[in-house]
C-alpha cells in the first residue's frame, strides 16, 4: 500500500471517493436483459441490490412495503418519529415546512420525545403484516434496551447503526453493548455499521453480522466531515471492506455482505460502488425524491437531530417520480437521478458483466 | 504502468483528461504555412483531420456537403430525424424552442417515430449526388437490419457507433451483431466505436475496421458519467488507443486510424487530442455553433433521446460564425471556439511539427 | 521523504492542509464521557486544549477571563488596541462599522497610535486580578523594549509571535532579539511562533520555549500566502513540528508543546489538527463569533494593520452563541462552528482515544 | 525525473504552476532593510528585478521613463500602437471604452495599421533622451526588417519576443531569422523568449542572448492555453530554465538571466517565481493598474490583436495607486497587488535571504 507522508512521522494514505473514479468499459458487452441484479442476504432474496436508508424521510411502514414490493429492502428507524409519536404524519407535515434557519433546533425538539416500546412493536408488525421482509434499525446505545421488543415483534433483519460502530467499544458504564456476544446470542440476523476501514470492517464481520454498512460521513445531507473531522473517501472504504470480506471468507467460509452506505445520488454512483466491491447499496436522499416518500420533499438523517452536536442538514428533495420510476424507470431527465437500477443494469451490460459479483471485477480509473 | 490502490485488492490507474494536459513547445518552430493537416482514410483524402459527429444538430444532408467541401468528413445519423421524418425541418424547429424542463421527454417522443428504410437510402443519395464522400452511422443494434439499404445507397463509409461498442458482444438473442464477421463480409469500410481502453480498441481494430472512435462519456452534452458511472479520461483513452494502433500495426501491417470522439471545444483541445495520438477528431457541439448547422443554435447527442435512460442534455450553441469561419477562421474572439483548425496549424507550427503524425510526438505536461 | 521535482534541480515536497485530510475511525470506540481533553503547560492545567488568538477581535481583558473560566488560555495582544488606547471600546465600535473599502487604511491609522507601557501593565494586572492564568503576546521586534514591564505586571505566560519567528535572526542593527538568550534569562515561560517546518520548529524548541506556535499564513482572515507567497499546508506543518517535538524530547528529555495556529473553523478542523500531532489549538475567527467577543461581530489579525504591507482582512463573524456554547455546546446548527470541543470529544470517542496525546495516533486519510 | 504515463506509450511529467507552490520559511530570518533586490543585466544595474511587459497598456515612452526611475526596466512594443500611430493617445482612449463584445474585432482593426520605421526610431530616442536605459521588443517575424532602425536609434537592449520563440526555426521562406547568427552579429544585447522547457531555454541561451523570457500561456489576459493547447505550468518552466542556466554556465562560463514572464499578480507570485529560480520578473497586468499606465485602466497583450487567431482578452485593470505605490508601497489593501517589491523584500527577509540569487535556494512546498 503506497504511503503518503503528511509530515515527519505521520504517514497516511490517499483515499478515493466515488466521484474520483469512473468505470472503464471492458472489451466485452452484453444484452441488458441478460443481467441479473439480485441480492441474497441470509436466505432472503431481493431483486435489487437496494437497502433503503433508516431515515424518517424515506422509510415509513407504508413506504417500506412498497420498496419491498419493488425488490429492495427498507430499514425503518426504530428511534425515529414512528416510534416516538402515535401519529407522526403531523410531525412530518411540520418538518416539511420548517424554515432553514430554525430547522436543526426544531428537529432536536421533535426528536426529544421518548421512544415507546409498544410503538416499536406496532410498527414492525404493521410492515410484517404485508408479507414482506421486515428490517429496522437501532443505535448501539439502545440496542440492549429494545432488543427484546424487536424479537417479540418478529423482525426479520435488525440493523445496528451509528455514525461509527466498532466491534470493540470501551466504556466505564456498567453494561455497554458487547456486539459479538449480542449477535451470537440474538435470534435475528444483524446488519451492522458504519465502518470505513479494512480492520474495522473485518472486526465487525467477526461479530457474526450478516452484512456491514460501509461509509462514515458519506451521506449527501451529512456534515460529519465538517463537524467531527471524521470520514473516509467512499470508493476506498468500500474496496477495503471488500478486502476484509475476502479475508473473512478465507478464514471462516462465511461471506459477509458489504453494503455501501450513503453519498450515491445517481445510477452511476451505484454502479461505481458495486464496481468497487459493494454487494448492495444503502441509499436515502434519492428515494426521498419519490412520490411515496414520507419526507414531504425533504431529506434528513438521524444525526441531524442530535441534541448537542447535530451533524446533518434538512435538504430539499424535489419530486422526481414514483418509487417505481426512481428505481426502475423510465427516466425523462438526463441527470441520472431516476431509473437508478436500470442505469446499473445498463452499465453492467456495457461492461459485459452478468451479476453483481461479476461487476466487482470491473476496471475503474481515477480521473482528475 | 504505475498502479493506484483504490483500496484493499482494488487496483486502478490514474487517467488524464484533455483539460489535465498542455502541450509543451519543443526547441524547434516552423512556419504555419508549411504545416500539412491532411488526413487519409481508406483511400479518401481529407484536408482537415475532422469528422463531424452524427448528431442531428450538426449533420444534415445539406451541412454534410458543406463540411465535406471545407475538407472534413460528416457523419449522418441514420437513426436520427432525417430517416424518421419526411420533413425534419419542422421537428428541428420545435426542438429549437423546447423549454429545458420538458426537453428530454419531448425528444424521447420525437425519436420514437420509426426509422424508415427508404429515407435511409434517400438521405445517403442526396449527399452522394453532390459528389462528396458519404458517411453515415448506425447503432450496433440496428446495423444488421439496415445494412443492405446502406449498401444499395452506395455509402462510402459506415460508422457503427454506440456509447460502448465491443468486438465481443454476449447475447442470448438469436442473432446479435458479430462485428468481426460483419465487417469482413461487408462491402463498405467501417469506422467503429466508442471505446476507451487499450484492449477494447485493439479488439475493435482486429475486426477489420478502418478507424475506431475513442471516447466514452466525453461529449460536452453527454451525461454518461453521471448516469452510468462509465467513462474514461480522454487524453488517456486516446493514448491507449494509439498504443493499440501501434501493436496492431506491428502484428498486421495495417494502420487503423484513431479518431478522438467528443469533449473538444477549442482548437487547443483538438491540438491536445492529436498530441496524445489521435489521427483525427470527431466534434459536435463546436459545429452546432456554425451558421449552417441544422440544430437551431442547440446541440444534443443521440443518447439524449434514449426512451428509458436518457444520457444527454439539450444545450445552447450560440452562433459563432459560418462553418468556414468556425473551422478555418478568421476568429474575432479570443476564446478558441472559432478557427479551430487554424489554431491546430498554429500550435503544430509553434511546436515545429509538419504533419498530424509528427504531432503525435509532441511533449505534453500534466498541469495542476 | 518522497521528493517532488518542480523542475530541473528544484526539489520540493507535497504538503497537506487540514482540508486535505480526514480522520479514519479505528476498530475501537469509546464513551465520550471517558475522554480527557485537558492540556498541561508548564504546570498550568487547562480543561480544554484551547489557546485564544492574540487578536483584538477575540481577546480583551474581560473575554480573557471568561475564556479562562471555560477551560482555555487567552492571549492578550500587547501591541493591540488595549495598550494603545485608554478606552479601546470607542475604537472597537468604529472598527465594527468600517466599510470594507476603507477598512485596511483606517486600521492602519488606528494602530499607528503608540503602545503605552503603563497600559501594558494595567491590562495584564486587570486579567490577573480575576485569579486566572495570564498570557499576552509581543512581537519579536518589541519584546526587548517591553519585557521588563511585562515581568513587573507578573504575567504568567509570554507569547512572542510574528508571521515568521526564527531562532536565528540576522540583523545589522545594534541589538536584535536573541531569542535563545532572552528565553533562558527571562523570568516568564515563553511560547513562540509562528513556524512551519521541522527545522524551524526544532530550533525554536531549542531556545527553551515551553511551546511553539505552528502555522504560517493559515489564519482564515490572513492574506499572507497571496501577499508574501509564504505558507505551509497546515497538516504537514503540524506533523513536522510534532516530529521535531519527538526529536527534542529524545535529545533533552523536555516535551515542548505544539500549538496549531490558525485556519481551524470547525470542531472537525480541531480534531484533525490534534490527529496530526498538535497538543492544543490557537483559534481566533471562530471565537469572534461568540457573544462575549470584543470584535463587534468582526475578526481581524494583527497583520491586517501593518503600515506598509497589510496581510489580513476585516471579515464578518456573525453571532453563533455564547463563548460557552461555541466551545462546549450545545449546538443548534449542523455546520460545526458551535460546540467545538464537544465535537473534539465525540471525534476522539468515535476513534477510541482517551486523551489528546493518544489522539496523535489517529489514522488520517488524504481525500481528493 | 519521475514519469507519468498518460496512456500506452505516451509519457509525460507533472508540471507545477506558481499557484501550486508556497515558500516555506527556513529557520533563519533577517531584517528587511538588509535585503538587496538589485538586478544586473549586461552591465546595467536595476534596483528592482522588474521588467515591465511590452504591452501598450503598460509601457509608453513616458511610463517607460517612470518605471526606469523607480528601478525597473520597461520594454516598449515596437509593433504596438506607438509605432503605428503618430498620436496613439486617441487610439488608447478608444480602447479604454471598447465594449467587451466587439473588443477583439476592433483591436484587430486598430493593430492592422502598418508599423512605421521612423516612429520606431522616434519612440526609442524619446525614451533615451531621458537618460534611462532603453529597451524595446520586436517579434521574430519582423526583427530583420527593423533591426537597422533600432540600432540607429541607439537602443540599449532589444527584446525578441513571441508566444513561442525557438533557436531553430524551420521555414521554406527565403530568409527566416537565424537567431544565433543575428544575435552574434548584432550590436545590441538581446533578450529572447518565450520558452517553457529546459531544452528550449538552453538552446536560446546558446544563441548568445543575455536573458531569456520564460513562460508560454502564462499571462493573466492570455488565452493561449485554450486557443492553442500550448502551455507550461510556470513554476516548473522557471525551474527548468534555471537548470538550463546552470548547465550553460558550466559549459560556457556565461550566466544568462532567466526572466519569468507573465501570470504574476501579487508580491507573493513574484517571490515564488524568484524562489523557483528567476533572476527577474516580467509583469504586465499589475502595472496596468498604476496611475501612470497608458492603458486607461485596461490591460491587453499583443496577441489579443492577432488578425486571424487572437489569443488574449481586454481585461479591466482598476486603479490601485501610483507606479511608485504599486511597486514599492505603501499598500492600503491586503490583497497583495500593491507594494509588490516591498512584499518581495519582506518575504526574502522572513526566509533569511539577502539577495535574489540567495532566494533561489528557498524551500518550496506543493500545496493541494
């Protein structure tokens, strides 16, 4: 790995964002209809390598069902509005018209309402009743507290997600979450993240998670890089996690999926994330632009409402079409924000690859 | 070739765009009038190393003749408006006044009209009747369908062009285009592209094509990079194709021309493309700014009208002068958009090179 | 150290700014409340690794006390308005409403008023009377002249600061400041800077200073890079100074603190400076946005008033909260300008580090 | 020299502009008044290392005298307005109010007026009568034609200048300029350029020139890079020419001066050019902002009026002060455009260097 010297004794490494790279077509092409986009996770098969982000602007119990029907996996935020309010639609209406100047302060107040265990169960069951795969997210801080309710609601897949989640959390508190023990003993398969490096991904894989979320500070509405100075260029983070996946597979025979999280706004971004090694992508902002999105044409991440250190903005997400159109087209604009997975299919066809795993072999070039 | 590591196990390579490089004058200069710009392709001689892009905004049967008279080669799009409409002028008028918000959707509708075989023949003959070299383009998908009509119309040069065209297309369909067999058996010399790498160019050269078009996602009105994530920095793609040309020449004794396609808007861009190894340049948008261009002061590429995944914009192309002025001057502005080939001549003279092939030796520097 | 060749015979080196890097979380996390931010300098303990810049816009005798109470160290400029005017509030009022066009010229006039020795003593005592640690700055040019007054006023820490300060000043004048002799013989511990390279920092450390200020041309309101062409990308300068600190520690057993000076506007910038090796940060502009700042919602550096070669602007510093909020939150915006040290604490926790010195080990990546 | 591969078989090299670099202060400082800025060229001594560009916007017979009195060397353009018009003031008035849209076309007409030999003599004598060193420029194309007149007018220094000037001009014309023979046989010392590489500079030095102008496409009002694709990042070009100077000195014992030409707009730019190896700087646009400049608050280069391929713009040059102020201060703004040589002096002092030749040793860093 070529080293960079920042200064005397401080080594570093050049990281690459998805915007720094492009996929170079190979010497082979293929018919788009012969391309298979499916994604299999712990026995569940999804027609699209899509995970909808645990943002209240994107996933409600209702939109979760629609996303599932279109072939993706939607993650409901169990510490969001749907588990804090009996009727979040009123709150969503208010957020939809918040002036920018007070947006963060008001989000902080709205998310100060306590999370209610019975709402957690109710929301999960509401999705499950539709017969689709259910998936929802907790923060590491509250996983232990709500784990039992989640099991009782018969969730299919649990996401444990934070800005940074590690396999080795040091704490003087009485009972911090021991991720490895929790996952081993828990009845529901777990997806865990964010992480952004080879060792962090590898250690998360070793906890027994079925997939890791890769990305720190990558979200389009995130301000983590500015606020905390933390981040990792996404193409590099994904490729590093893919490397950890290979090593973990060699060591254990288990293939832990790499889900690229955040910062992808076009089909091209998705294609590049997969070319860098992702098995699937977690996207938020592009879906907030769909008709069925609960976010009232706005997008925000959970960290935007942090009580003392908010790390995200409330951004506009102008209507671009139905969920079906945003995901699978047809597009009637040329900016790449609609028909995201039709674009992925076309890109794979133009490079001659027939499946997501084959696409991992694609050549990428670094552009200036 | 120095490798870049994107991340664990994912290697890459730095690519350079034409904007990343500049030509460094050598220690020799030359009189501009002693510079020879001619370009010889399969027995046809052109005074300028110019191929006009197969865009309805640039090449009509009439403008094709004018471009030929000025020393270039114009490519008529056989799947464009001229082969779909008896009278495309009305359609061009409408496109000329389309509001940006609905441009893509309306282009999609206008290009949904079927291509008519008799119009293909008629348009080719219309150009041929003027006594100039005729050249026209088909997509790989429809080449087989219209190949016979094209021969009957006695076309001089056929261009088979797509966003990405490979020598090895994989398909489960009954009869996909086998490029190698087609070109060997066809009565008309073929120019083929786009491609953007050494192996892709080499394999296209091995099909028997007389020239390859080099460039993926390079066009100024193209959004391929955003929509599909595909692309290749142009200076690198051209140099790679030039390397493939050398190898093919060594292996077969045949010199297949490299035509840099797209993204050049000034004489300086053209000079740099040639310094990187191009034998000629295919340009579109700069010619749409000529008085005789059919595009009504607008420019768009074929992919802008794709029915489900449009990959191009309808951009303004304000009037800059007659075709003669745009190509050979004089210029009365200093931005480099007029007198494109006068500029190429001057640049070659200031570097001491007497011909396009000599200019391939020019030193280029990478600027920050 | 990898060399760059600028041109024939002129070697150079790539430097990195704080904006070029990001901190990559490690495979460990930690509870924020277990993070220790304290900074110990020559026996004085500060709860925050914060030095407030010697700008009249930030440090007055009154705000110095408030900054000290919040855990930082404030540096009063002894050649600023407080030692030139009996009542600087009137002057500050005028500066607060200076139109941009005449700002520099008027600042030059206002700072042309002579520095008065009795005011030096009076201002230092005024701060000391509050029982907090006192710290104030002189330029190398006037250190000898005012050194005695400073001692008499019983200052705790003296800062000798200029755009560039070296341990080896060459002069034909009768008695230039010999920094090494001065510091050895002086009764007050000295912080000295700016410097921006390994050898410059090392030689300043050898003068006996307790800390060095690292940064040339880094301040957000500074125009030193444009005016003088001098500068050093800050991440590299800090890492180099940290390297010099290690060498000096090995040679002498003395740990001289590295204080990153200027150009940090968010908590993320501060975290990165510390990850690169800083023991503390000197910040100005972000504090000018605090309610208690004397600068009337504006910020300027001393060099902005240089009589013949001004090197700084008078910039706006819109109100962001109280000093307590700017330093320790809570923040109600997501741009990182408020809760600077809460952000540092969170960043350290997310990387698993428990102290500033541990944070020096953080991985940083270079982003595009 | 580390190579870059643009693509297969096309090598290149990274070049650095002055904006890519910064000077890193060393571990020594010096009093500004001990810095010597003088520049000696073929027996003539100038107090400042300043050559005023041969632009009609900067050098008239009158301003030439003023520049000389302030310590610099001014170059009158012998193919500009002063040798085409009896009374150029009227023409300058018109240029001063030309609307941007027609500027280039009108400049082309104004400069189509023929150059008159008697005016060449008259203008040179007019400057010489003031007792200052006289210097004027011809293009290589017309040097032979006017060489005799220039000698008769007793010019002190001749500049032979073009966008690119080489020591080896190839031509089929009867009598092209043989630079080497011309300079050897001519009675007046010659400064020649532009050039932008080691070999080009070396060969120009071997013609017997006393100085070479280094820079192609560097001028702030130049569009050579866009129009022709020619250019060379300036820091690299200067360092390469300085390397050629060393080799030529070793081979012949003769020190040929390197004059960095164009693209410097602040004192910092000048300091960086000198740190990269320049003996002096040729500047234009910054001087057009002086009260005494003939350009009516505008700046343009000779190539802006090229009859068929103009390569420069007519740019605004708002008043910044008298020539004395622009060159030697005091400045009352902080953007570095005034007190250019006071800034150079300060920069050299802060780096501890006492002369221009010592400043060649300054450390430079490449910033992101």
